[in-house]
């Protein structure tokens, strides 16, 4: 495309970058809008490296962006977007190739990203750049005013320090979580999280970490000890305890792994699947 140039995202202010992301996602499958302050928090929580991320300029004006996060030898690409009037012109492909080169130069072993299952143009774009499908992720919702409070069921979960609960993260996840639900992300979010633990005979067997957002409780992590005899029952008790605290609120879960053995606990509480995403992976050493 004529007059297209690519620059590091750090050359824009956070407010300018947030405006590009918001405009690029104005007609997306679901609403996305961020302010500069919100984008700064996202970058902190998800370890976005703006010096390695990219903005596309057309005739000197920002028309697209893509972010690159880093954790040890892994990368994660997010917020890939182009303004609606300039799509199908190779801008997204150019930005992704730019990030693939950054991944190589940084010595990262892989880069992952997520794409909605119905986003066929995106799937085709990523496949053409060497990304392959790794696994499916789920976005779940419990509508507000849906939870039924049962006063006859005694509470079996109690408040606990999120930092204390998070110490069990590594041992209690048989299926590695998606980037937004990893331990590193949750550590960055600790000041905003609430936690509930499930004990039997003074032994902690499970926990849930969550955050109040408007009329929803955002469930960031749900974990049960590998030695627990009734993992789904414990997971259900924890989710029920969240909604007993906020019975009018709905619930929201972003990018839970579809093969997570605790996923049925959400469905049993009448959460429903509203979006499926594919987690894709690209590995430079695989010849991509």
C-alpha cells in the first residue's frame, strides 16, 4: 500500500494509541473502547512492550495497531486492528510481519494470539503467516438477575487474601491458562481482586479470584487442589459464593480454556457460552 509506514507504538502517546485501538474496533463483533488510562493498565497487566509493538501510518496518520507482550521466551500478540475504511489493503499483514520480525530479534520461542472462531478473514490471515491452531477458548456469561439465591444452602467458602490464594496457582492448574488468566497477569491485578477460599478441616482445597465490574462479577481464576476428591462440587461452591455476595449481578469469564476440567462448574450455575476463540501459535524455529 502506498504511503504506508510502520513505527514503534511507543512513539504515540497512550491517549493517541487508545484512540487508534478504539476506532479500529468500532465495528468489531463486540464493543471495544479504551481510554489512555485504561490502555496503560492493560499494558501493565499483560506485560505489553510498546517499544516492540507497532502502529501503522498512512499518509502520516495512525490507521492501525498491534501490541506485543513478552514473558520470558514467550510472546503474545493482541489488539490487532485497522480502521474500517482501510481494511483488505495489507496493513494488518504488514503489522504482523513487523511483529514476527521483532519476535525473531528478541529470541522468543513462540508468539500466541486469539481470534474469534467466526472471524474467517482473520483466521485466513494468520494461517497465511504461519500461525497454527493450538486450542479453543471460551467466553462465558451469566446474565444479571439470573442467579437464584438459596438461603437453605450454608456458605462453605470464606474470604481470603488474593495474594495468599494465588500462591497455589502453579500446582492447581492442570491445563495452562490463556495469557490474560496467567499468574503473571493476576499478580499485576492483585489490588483490584477479591478472593474466596474453600476449606475442609483447615485445609485449603480451592479458591476463586474475582473483580466487581458494573453489574457483573468478572471471574479471573477458579482453581481446585489436585488432591480434592470432589473438584467440580468445590468449584461450584466457590462460584455460588461469589454470586451469593452479589446476587443481582451477572458473571463474566474471558478466555477460559475449553478443556479446563472445571468448566462444567460454570455451566451448572447457568453460565452460557457466548463466544469461542481459537488460540493460535507461531514458532519462528518451525519455519514460519
